C-alpha cells in the first residue's frame, strides 16, 4: 500500500473512532488534508467511498446514520471495534516467547520484545519452567547481519523501487542494479531478495551479503506485476539450489563438508582422505561449492566444474 494512501486511511479511521457523533462527508473532508487536496467533489466522493470500503475490508466497523441536518453521517464506535480479551495458556505463552526471540539480531527485536511485554502486562501467563526447559533447545534465530535487510524490507512493504551495488560471486567489482523488490526470503541462513531487475527486464534473485554500500530508494512505482508470494518463494529456492534438476559428482575430503554429505544420494570412499559424492542440485550449487574451497573438487558435469573454477579464479584475483 502506498504511504500516502495508508496515511489517509489512518487519518479517516482516527476521525471515525474519535468522534462522539456521526460526521458528514463535508466535515470529514474539512478535517483530512488529503481530502481537501482531492480537487472536485466527484474526485473526493470516489476517494472517500474507496477508503471507506478499504477500512471495512480491514475489519473496521463503520456505521452509517442520518444526523439532525438531514445529511448522512459516519462513525466507528469504540465498543464495536474493540478487540476481545486475549487469553493464553502457558504453552501458547511459551510459543510467543520463542517467536519473539527470532528477531534478536535485527531492529525488529525491539518491536517483538515490546509486544511481548504488553501481552504480559495484560495478563499473559509466564511459561512453566518444565515447558520452557523442554523447549530451550529450540531457541529460534533468524540471523540478520546485512545492513541492506531493513531498507529492503521497508521497500518490499511500500512497493518502492531501489538502487544498489551488487557483486556477483564470480565478479571482482560490484555492478549497479535497479530493482523492484518483491520479497525477502531466508534460505540456509542466508537472506535473498527476489524482484524485477529493470535493466535486464527479468526476474532476479540477489543474496543480501553481496550487496555493497547503501540501498537507495527510487521515485515512482513498479513497472512489472508482482507475482504471487508462493511463486517468488519457489524462485528463491530454485535459484539457491533447493529444487534439484540435475546431478553432480564431486570429490570431498573426509570429515569435511557435512552439509554436502547431508544432501548426497550416494557416497563412497576413494582412499587417501577423499570421498566421492553424488548430489542432486539446481541453480546456485557452484556458488555453494566455492565456499568449501580446496576441500571440494567437481568431477562432473563439465559446465558445473567450469563455473566453480571461474568463481575460484575471480576470488583469487580479488
């Protein structure tokens, strides 16, 4: 939702919730700056009707009544729009406590902790010691070390194009990218941005750790349609190697590369401290294999071997 529209809806909701009597369209127009700038009466009426429908769709109960002057009035009674009391048992409280710890390494940690404190002040029970101890091993974490995470998260929310410098794994220098950001996804401890690359006029996925410098906002809206979020998630998984379309044969040093061993469909000892593994893979395996350095040697296919060699040479030059 655009920021201007969100602000307008918020102002309308506050007016309707804060009044003790029904307010007419005329009064609402005089109270909300965006409506004063709407231009003609027809433009205002259309905008107001859309906003009213949007608020009702979001769950606000808006009453329509006839006031004493014969005009139609609107208000949102607080008792009709008050949330019911929240009741949680100890297990639900413990689950919320675990969820609040997810964002400890991001700026969202403050909001999560604050929300938890408000729930406890409202009477949310503390987790029982036995339950908390039983689930202490979970201790969920979503690591967010990249400075690009927060500006990209806001840009995805506000549907705002961005500009940033991006260094591919096989490139010595970063390149500037103009992107319409769709969503952020975490896969195997790494954050990825999926979006529309304006210069390449195609869907692209970017690993946040390869974004250098600041993420800058661009004026204007999106030029390409935003796909369904499930489709975007599948794109990230395919790009990062989750969806297997081929099979690779590699040599791996003994007692090394346990994440690779976990994905292998077959493994055999070669002797001299090496094993041979067959790994199903999709796009992105070459970048992953490079992270294991001299402990991995690609045997086949030839194109994957060449990609890994190119990446290693680029790293050596850098």
